[in-house]
């Protein structure tokens, strides 16, 4: 029997919560913790091992250098600078690139050839950089991208309409950041278009200020950051969902940042759109039929990602 092994590069607030979420939900058999602070990585592994009696099944957590991660099935890249409340995600690019320059040769040296789930910010730029400099199959790199933004959008709509989050299909697309957009023409409640429900049941589905809703979604992460210093539970749950889709070959459609190869007229960068995720990673990329205005917003967001992807190459 092949045990499922996940390596976590960067075991701070985010990486440690991803590891514990995987263990708590029973989605991993072995965890391998890696961090520039070796004592922290070892301590995180010990802490998870202490919890084994109270989680679904046995999990073995160890810690060590990146060079020894070659037998992992999936690597979660969560290393980088601590978030700054007054700093845009893209402003952390220089520090993140320095981490990437250190980590990438060590991943190559390890012989790792599995899947990479990248959750460090700026998410889309980091995934683009990893794919290019690791010379990786782009279908085997997935960035969390707007998976969390989309969950926040569903939460906000559920609050406004007083219905369950799980009945809503709604995505943020493009950049995981300030230029993210919502294709409102593709918002559904249990399969029925929102625009139709707003006509039929206006008391339940009032007209929305689209700009305000999106602003509230975008600022949500900063409210969490201001209150506790980092986001943890949301991104850990989103990352676990992506990993579960790969491990169990779920063929699940999730919003995530994936390599665009002509979709929406874009190529050569990672940006968020719905994609089918299974045992081969990104198996298919959905290209939604956007309105003219929505497509313009999506392409504007891709232009931001491309600008900073080029900037990363000069650092």
C-alpha cells in the first residue's frame, strides 16, 4: 500500500494549519515539515504527533531539510515573508523571490517529481515563477489563487440572501489580490441563475451593489489579518480541498490559479478560473463565457499578474 505523503515548505501560521487540517480530516498518512527555522519545523511535527490519538487515523509527522523531500507525493509551498497589514500582496514580491531562489535548487536536488500546491503570496506570480524555474509540467502545479476569495464571496452572498453557502456557485477570477473580479453572469443558486432569481424572488434575492460586495470580499482577508496577524483556517481548508481532489481523483471543479494556455486569450501565466482537479492535477481548465465587460476585467487582472511575473524575473 502506498501511503500518502505531503511535504510542507514553510511551517509558520499557514503551513502548520495546512498540515493540521490534512491530519484532522484524515487526508494524509505522512507529513514532512520543512522550515528555515528547523526547531519550529520539528516542534510542529511533534505537536501533530501528540494529536494522533484524537484524529481519524494514524499520521506520522517528521521534519528535516528540503533536500530530503523527494518521496513526497505533494509539496505545499507556504514559505515567504510574514503578511503586512499595510502592504499589498504584490509588494512582498522581492522577499518571496529570495525565498524561491533558495528553495527551488533544493527541490531539484531532492528528486521530487510530484505535485506542487503553492499558497504563498503573491499567489499567481509565485506559481508562474515556480513553473518556469522548476521547468515543471504546469498541470502538476496548482496555486490556491482565488479558492479562498471565492469562499468569501459565497459567504457574503449567503449572508445577504440568508441561505446556505453550499447552495451558491460563485467565483472570483483572475488575480488573488486587488484586481480579482466576479463574473456575475455565472452566479447560480442551486443551478438557477441569480439574475433570474432576482426577478422572481426579489424579497429573497435583492439587487446587489456588485462593487461593494467585491470590495467586502477583498477586504475580508485584511480584517482577519488585522485581528490575528495572519489568515489560517480559511486557506488551510481551501488547500486541503485541493489536495483531497488530487489524492482521491475526485475530478472536482474548483476555482484555483492554473496555467493558462490560450483560455480567455491569455497564456504563459497562472490565473484563477474553474478547473477540473484529479489524480493528474489540473486535468481541464474551464473557460467561462464572460460578458464583454467581464472579459475586460479578467484580462486587466491577468495584465497585473503578467507585469509582476516579468518583474520577478528581474529581481
